[in-house]
C-alpha cells in the first residue's frame, strides 16, 4: 500500500502543474484520497464485507466529492483531477495510466444486467463532464471530449466528441466525414425546440397574411 501511495504521489507531481511538493499532494489531493479509500473498500468488497465497503465508499464520497463503487476495478496511476462529481460504477474496469476530470460518469444505461458499466483501457483520457455509459469498451490511448456522451465502443487511438459521441480522429488523422471538433456545436435539444416553434409561428403568420390579402375571413 505504501509503495502504491508513493507511486500515486509521484504521478500527481508529474502531471499536475499546480502540485508543489509531496506533502501538499498527500494532504490536499482529493483524487488520491478517493483512490486510496477505494483500494481499502475494494478489498473488503472482494471478501464479501459489502456493508463495510459501502460505508467506506460513502465516507470517501462525503469528503472528496468522488464516488467509486467498491466493486469497481481500478488500475495503477489513475489520475482523478479536480474530481468533484465523478462517479464510477460497480462493474467498471479501469486500466493503468488513465486520467479522469471532474464531473465524469462511468455509469450504466439501466438496460443491462450483471456487467453494466464500461471498461476503460490503458492511457485513456476522459475530459470534464463526459458520460461513458453501459457495457462498452474504451480502447487504449483514446480521448473522450468534454461533455460527450459515449454509448458505443471506442477504438484505440481515437478522439470522441459529441452527444452521442462520435469519432473525429483516429491515430492522429481526422476521420473522413466527421463533424468539426468544436464543442460549441454540441446539440442543444431545447434550442432546437425553440427554433422549431419559431418556424411554426412564421408559417402561421404567412398563412394569415395570405388569407387577409385574398379577402378571406378567419
């Protein structure tokens, strides 16, 4: 456990430019606190002490804002940066050298049984607010854009954005016919509905104007 803690602290010092020294990281890095608590909870979970495991998990959630189910399998050097609001489900499996930012959900869709949560392979980056849902696999070296909703497998070395998520780059090359990598163009269903109502009002006004010009009574 001590070796794992030292490895994690060194990893944060390497990846986080705001981290100044080991003592600061040890005391203040909530992502590490959540991971270390999870390692204890996971051992209890595997030994069937599920209630104790859930208590530790919920206490960690209270203090860190990060919820990792005790059943989740977490690899080495997981970096949860600014992790507030991060949720990792029970049957999720996470590889090594994975980076997760705040507001990320690795959850289920409510349609699966048993294996309900995603597998995240090595060297994957999941940006802030992204949702990866269901029994799917994010293959190694892939990147999930901020606020994306991913519902299908992602191939290795891919970059995914959008709702639902779609591949815009693979192996460093832009995917043919992919939409532009512009997070400001993500779908907005409420705005789409407003635009639809505006179009209906314009059509109705046009019909009324034609009726008036033709001398008809409404």
